[in-house]
C-alpha cells in the first residue's frame, strides 16, 4: 500500500507525522504520547523533505486534544507515535489518518521500520488510559 511503503509506482507525497520533544530532524527521538508532544516532525517518505511544526496545545485535559487542528491543516497520511489516547485516535482515524505504534528510537529508525511494514497500527484497545494517571503510554 502506497501510504506506508515506497513502492515504485507511488508518485504522491507521503507525509508522515512524528511527535517529538525537540526538533533534531530525523535524529529526533519519537515522543511517548501524541497529545502532549510539544513538536511534530513531518517527513515526506517519497522526497525525504523534513519540516518541524510547533504544537500549541501540549498541555490539556485528558480527552481534550484536538489532533486534527494540531496538525495545522498540513496534508498528512499517517502518524507514528509512542502512544495515543482513544479520543485522539478516533478523531485522526475519522479524518482518514492511520496511526502506527513507534518502536524506540529516532524518527529515521521508525521511517525504516515503516518502509519494511514493521510497525503495528494502533487499534482502539491499544490506546493510553490518560495523562499522569499511572497508565503511561
């Protein structure tokens, strides 16, 4: 499928979003929770173009995350995150975005795993239980 692999027949831009703590490009560590990440790294899997997007709503009540607005209208095909809440996952899926579970490491490491189809897609039962409630992501 063109969204998460680099098939030769795919000529579309395939921007993938990674929540990160600090912008170090593809060397950034993938952050543990989508909703509280202060920054996103956007990578075009076809062209290799990398951009950063500061996120304004990193501190919010559990369930109050507006993930689609946090992407600031950017055309994204998928998100790779260490963890995500059920509300954010539902909103992103409803907007047509797929969300994959990051493995430890950098944006670049997870890009390689995505290309190899080695990242699992988040399902509703895989989501985080809440912020600072000991549930962790």
